[in-house]
C-alpha cells in the first residue's frame, strides 16, 4: 500500500475483493487526486478517446459524451459500467441508488456475485449463494486506545442463514427498493427467493419458489416455542421467531429448521429484543408477521411561523395472509428523541448507534426545531477601530487571489470557492467593495468555466452519465468518478458559492443563465424531486439513518462510511442559502430537512453529546468517522487529533452554528483534543479555534491573538478566522431556546444578554419575529442585529445585477510591495511574510508528516511576498533554511517555491526540491538547494507586480521540526 495512505478500520472494513477500493476511497489531503485517477485508469484501462459534446442548460452546458481520457463509475463483471446488470426487470426505472447502506449488492460486488455485510440495524445481513445471513450482534469490538486512534464496531457475526432448500444462486440481484428498504433476489438450482430488509425493521420478509424454507443456525438452535406456523428459537445467543402461513409447521433437524410453508411460498423472520417474556413478544410481533413491508417513504414539511420541521416515516404493507396493516419499527436515537404521537414498547434493541426503541404501526412522526443559519456571523465587533483595521488588512491581502487556488479538481476547486465566498460575505458586511468585487469575480469566472462544456474540453467540465444517473466533474478527485464518492462534499462548495454570487448578481442565478447548472449539482448529490428520474432520490442522504454516506459503493465489511459530517452540513446549508437567494422554496425546504435531521444525527453519532451511544469502554467523546457497524476516532488521511476532530468542524460558515448547540460539549471536545494531542493544536489551529469560539469565544480570541503565525487550513483565510472568532467573542454562545420565523436568523447570548440576528437578502425591508415575541426590522440587503449588540451592515440583494463596475477604494493591502531596487534575498518571517530585510530571530514549527508527503505540501508553513517587480537574471533559486528536528529519527524537510510573474493568481513557475533528511541530534542544520531539484514546471521571466510563495513542510517522519525564521532562513530569488 502506498505509504502516504493511512489505513484505518478493522480488517473487515475492507472489501473482500481486495484493497483497490480502499486505496481510492482515501479521499483527502495526502494523496494527489490526479495520481489516484491516473493510477486506476491505467490499471483498469478506463477512459474513452473521444471529445465531449455539450448539452445546453440556460447559458451553461454539460458534456453528454465522456470527455477524452476521463473515467466512469465501474461495477464489476469485465469492469462493467452498467449498474442495471445487477437489477431485475421488477426494479424501478430511472437512476439506481448509490451511496446507500445496501449499495454493495448493486455496485462493487464481491467476485461479481454478492455484497458485503449490510448493516440495517438492528439486524445486519450478508448475502450468499444459498441465502441471507442474519447477525444481531450486541457486543462491541473495540480496538485502539482512549487517547489515540481507536474504533468500535458491532461486526457481522452470523446467527442464522435463511434460504430455500437446494438454493444455489450464482449471484444476488436487486428486485426493488424504497426509501430505506431493499429487496435482494436469488435464483439458482430451480429455486428463487426475494427478501425485503430495511433500516429499523426487526423483520425480514421472504417469498420463495421451488423448495422448502430453510433456516440454518450457527450451532444447534435452542427451540423455546414451536406451535404450528410459528417457531421461536435461540441461535448464536440471540432470540428469533419464524412465522409461516396458517396450516404450515416447522421441523428441526440438527442445525436446520425448515417448513414447506403449506405450499404458500411466503414467511417472515424476526429478531427479538432482550427483556420481557419471549412468548409475549413473539405474539405481539406475530400480529404483523404477514403484513409484509413493500414500501417506505419519507415526507417532510417546514413551518416558518414556528420554525418546525415535521417528518413522517411511512411504511406500506401488503397482507400475505389476513388483513393486518403496519409493522414493528425500531427507531434510532435521533428519531425517538424527537418522536411525537407514538409510545414505544418497554423493550429496546442494541445497535451501533445506541439504543433503538420500538413502536408499531404504519408510520411514525418526528418534530424538530430548525434553529436557523446565516450567510455569515455579523460584524458586531470588527466594524470599527483597531479590529476594523485588522480585518481590513486581512481582506485586502486576499485581493489578488481570494480562492487561494490549491488544485483544479472538483474538491479543491470547491474549497477555493468556499474561501472566496467567506471573503465576499465579510467584505460586504464591512462595505469593502473592491474586496467583495474581487471575490465575486473570482467565483463567477470559475463557476462559468466549470458550467460551460465544449467539444474537446476535458477539464473544468461536468458530464452527465445516464447509466449511473450522475453528473461527474473532471478532474475528479477522491473517487468521485470511479466510485461516486463525496459528491455532496464537493458540490456543496459550488452551490454555497453560487448562493453568495446570486445575492449580488441575481441575473446570473436565473435558470436562463447559470442557475440550471447549480440545480443539476443539487439534484446529482441529493435530488429533492421524486419525479426527476435522471438522478436517484436523495443519493447521498440516508433517509432513515439521518445522515449522509460518503462512499458510493459501500463495499466494506463494516458497511458504508462517512468522515466529514460538517462538509455534509455544508451541502445542506448551501441548499438553504441557494433556495432563499433564488426564491426556490423546494430547494430551501430540502436543505432545512437535511440540515435539521442531520444535525440531530451528528449530535448523537459523531459527538454523542448525551454520552449514551458510544460503548463505555471506547473512551472517546467524539469520532472522526461513522461506519455502518460502528465508528472510529480516526480519519482516512491522518492520525493527528486536530484532523480527526477537525474534519467534523470544517468548513466553518454561517451554516455551522449547530456545532455550538451544546457549549459544554464544545469544551469537552476541545479538551479531548488537547489531551490526545499532548497540548494545544499545532495544525488546523484556525479551525479548532473557530470551533472553540462556539463554546468560549474569549478563550478562542486569546489563542488567536497569541498565535498569529499559524498556517491557515487549506480552505480558510486569516480574514475569516479573525472575523469569526472576534465577533463570537462579542456575541457569546448560540441560544437555541429562541427561534425565528425566517430561515436566515440566529440568537446568541452572553452573560444573560441576547443578541438577535437576521439577514435579509431581498430588495425590500422585512420584519423577523422570534419565538419569544421579539421583532427585528431588517433593511433590504442587510444583516441586522438587536438586543445586546445593535448593528446593521452589508449591501447584498436589492436587485443588484453585478459587482460595482467602479469599486470603492480601500486601504492598501498589508503585504508590502517592493519599491526601488529589487531585493533578491528574502527572509522567512513568523506570520508568513517574506520581506527583503531580516527580522528578529525566531522559530516556527513544521508539523509531523505522519506518512509520506514527499512532493506534496502538507500542513506547510507558507511565506509570501507580493507586489514584486524585477528583471529575471537567468539564474536559479537558491535558499538556506535553518532546520532542527531535535532527537527525532527519520524526519525530512521539503521546500517548494512558486512564482506568479504578474500577480494574476496563476503560478507561472513552480519548483520543488528534494527533501532534506535531518539528523537526530539537537542543533541547526542547513537545508540548501544542494539537495537537488525534484520537479519543476513552467518558466521564469520578468516580475511585474508579481508574487512569490515559499512553502516548507515535513515530507516524512513522525515528529515536528523547528524552522528558524526572522534573520535565519532565507531564499534568494534570481531577479534584479
């Protein structure tokens, strides 16, 4: 395995077919996406050598022919790109679901035959040639430590296998599906079987032909009831009941239980919860045994007047015998905590998500409060005085490159768009028009490029594939093409940036312009329109589980998985913002449904804020990833606590106030990070401090002011970090006890004093009413506050057709341009400067590599000089870096120098040098250009208002390295 990929999860987390899928699923930060795509395309021989044709959507377009050299999703069977080879003629028409709890029986099937374990809860299932395996496992498997990487799972441990005597099916197909059920189908040896299984169903329902029903137990079953058509037995330590039609009987021989079903061909099997009288429970369940579930459907409604989301989970049943309706339903914690109108039974199930409570009937309903989002935290504390100067300087520093381009694939483009959107929102609040204009122009230019296809275009282009029902962006990254991973992660950034642009340029957002392309991205990741069969309904969102899944295929022994719940929330927030900006209430309400439901799930399954769902021996108060069978204090890309916990905090936006719903838990989470890290954060400090600000703004602000030399996370900016923390220190904590009748509103409280906030992105004034009777008048295009902190700012909305053609002047950017003779020798400074004069001696810390980062800047210390004008001398870059890894063995430091000759944001020359292996002896060592070049691209020429960026990072090693700055480390540029 590539040393740059950290493997996490138990052995059974990886697919039986091998490790390739795991390699590609490694989705973030540490492996260049282009390398992954090229590797897999080369291994599998994918890609078509023909040009893309364009299908028009308003002023935009997408390719309807695969762009040359690009890859499609692949199932199996000669690398099949046709997923419908694994469905029967009964399966619904249109796009097949992916990214679901059961996707492995449709997508990357083991040996092109069967799926991986399907963790439906309370039962897990597995598919085999002779039937369907059941596992009701109540004993967690815990590995790792309470202060390091660790995980818990309720792995598949088979109790029984249900099938047809003589069944020998060469594969399993999908006969049908509904919102949270699936019907696998077997055929072989003259026998057939259909089994309907689903989330929250203790029952599995069977229809068979060609033989007797057969249940094979793991060991000799202990039969505790056998009366006519019903048999109760214990297998693998778990109680089960099998229900046959009237007139049938069950017989037991060794490990096998069988029945002819009186020739009627249907039966059901249920797992019973522990506790209570088994016979009584068997009778209760028996009332619903022949009311087979044949469909499930969610419906939701958002009521602005009381800010309430009501969700109904409905079950369609078909009576195979008798006239019963309804079924037995097991509810997850995020459901039963908000249950309305139903009373659970006394018994409960154990699951990987915690206790599941039981109700019966044809539906159940939940009621949740939607607590609001904002375009951005209001500028109540940095709109005047020294703090205004600080934020203005930070914003002006972003004028030349608000996207801070770090990559051209779908994920890293999205990160850049998200960064620019934050800058635009803050600049608008502070009336820094030229900064806002620069950010909006960057967003518009990049989105227009991606939203325009043309013959021969292979990059920055979307392609619709009807077989898979998906819109693929190229260059793809982290398996977003081959495996349909992460579409909500990637596209959420695009949609959120489009929402920001739509407020200032509503014409751009019209369907006749580029709004239609934004809508396609929404429909691809989470199609909100059941009538649109081009895309599966809510592809990435697991309706019953209450949260997204990131892996498209789910082909892991531990089921499907998701790491960054907060990037899932970024998508949901993007829908709310886009729907509000464009007047599309269907999109807005879909966003509110996903956002509110997923928030409840995150609090339970990623944070366990009630301290009831994680196994007691697990020892962590948060996890980095949720799996079908459990969860892990880990990520796909790093073992650093900052990243394990921070991956569920980023990106920090006005849609992420939910992270502060429980201020006490914020402290718990942060304290765990410090404990596991052996001290305060040293990487992703901005993300961690921004999270901390939701529980203790004053402490977060003190940390920020004391550590100004931090390296921003790849999607962050110094401007946004300061703005977020400074204003939350003034506002205090989120106060969810008060809601509003407007979707863009929040309440904060500090020392008992509330501040009411609402954002109006329309062209007319509005009045927002809060649930305690407080009203707030919000002028057109403004964010306003009242109560403890009164303020109104921003110019968004109001029918503006585009950024101001003549921007209002703003103060000079903080990076100092070169004046007079060019200074070739540049000193690396704490804080990221690269001036031509030496400063005071100091050090900055290079974070540990914790893997192989050779050639890829990772948690780099970045130093920049802008406004440079000089004549190229024809020489080459030289440097002398002071580095000291102390007594750490096997560390290595690496440097990359990038030149933007004209300051237009495009790097014309990029030079990466071989890393320098430090010795395990305390004392400075000198890393120079003598280490030799590793790679170089582009050519040098004269500088005209250009910029130079120096990135220094740890390429290898598990320890930190000190880098001398101020008057020590320097770079000599080949200019005069």
